[in-house]
C-alpha cells in the first residue's frame, strides 16, 4: 500500500499525518497501520481512527510518549473537519446537530450494557438487549451501528453546505466528539444521509458515488509549543 504523507507543521516531528485512502481500514489485516509500521517501524501508533469508507487526514504517533500526549489532548484541544456528499440538501443550510448517540460496538458490548443500565436500570436493559420492546423506548441499533437514542452519549456536529445541485450537496462537518459513525448518523438524522452509505442511506444503490473525507485536523496548544500555537494538518479537498 502506498502511503501519502501530508505536510507537518513545525515542531510536530513526533507525528506523521497520512492521507488515508477510502476503502482501507485504519487497522487490522490489510490496514493502514500495518503498512505504516512496515514503512516507519513498529513504534508507530494510531492516534485516532477513520472508518473504512472515510479518506483523508489520519494522525500517527512516533512512540508511546507521543501517543499518550495526543490522547490527553483528545478531544478538548483537537478539532476535525470533514467534507461529505449527501443525498439531498440539509435544511437549514448551516447549523448544529445536537442529538445523543448510542453506539453498539461489536468489540465492546459492555459499553452498551453500561449505557442502558444507567438510563433504564438492569431489568429494562436486559429486556432491550434480548430484543423486547419496553414501553416507548426506541429500539437499539443493530450490532456495529450507532443510532440517535435517548440512552446515548451527548454528541454535537456543526455543519454547513458548501455547494449543491438540488439532489446532492457537499457539506462541511465538524464533530465536537468522536462517537462511532458520528458524522454519518447525524447526516442521516438531518434527513440527508451520506450518499451511498450502506449502513445509513436507505436509498443506497451499487455504484453510488460516496464521498466522506477528513480534510483538516487542528491541534491547539500542543505539548512543548508556545501558548496559542495550533498544529494544522490538511488533506486536499475531494475532487468534485
């Protein structure tokens, strides 16, 4: 796998920003992390992850100390910006989606159980996990998915329409948290899902053009830098 390095700001020598291709997982067999370690050594670590379908800025740390510093900064000092191609045009054309997200991570079923117990108590949590309906509580997301749900964690995503042709739109999005599939689920919540999203676009068809690209990562007040410093890592915008 060819890895395209993105320009790094002065002072960020402990970090590598790569332009992740769409369709490549961040980690696991055939993932970007394995290719990065072949290129730069085993002491390279993912600072964060991007969904398989998402391209763009992905940050790696050289060494565990750099990784810990980045995790301590996340998300209070880090802002990420994406550009997505939506089915339909969000209305209004600019705003903030404020909708709690319940994640059903297949690798961490304990997180879902904990959230349901906190919201509804152990008995109702058990019924919900067994697939039973409980009063007016919405159904749970399917495994590997996220849903807007009252038992979810707070999640906000700012957005604005960059351009549109009436049927689709290029939308810039800045999630304030890093919930699983946050951008994709909030777009679907607006009624304008990521075009071709096999999980959240009910009108998705084979061959649909799908664009979700991380175009910018800004790290404010990074360690060792003068106060007010911002490290900016950018990837070229989508070709559309």
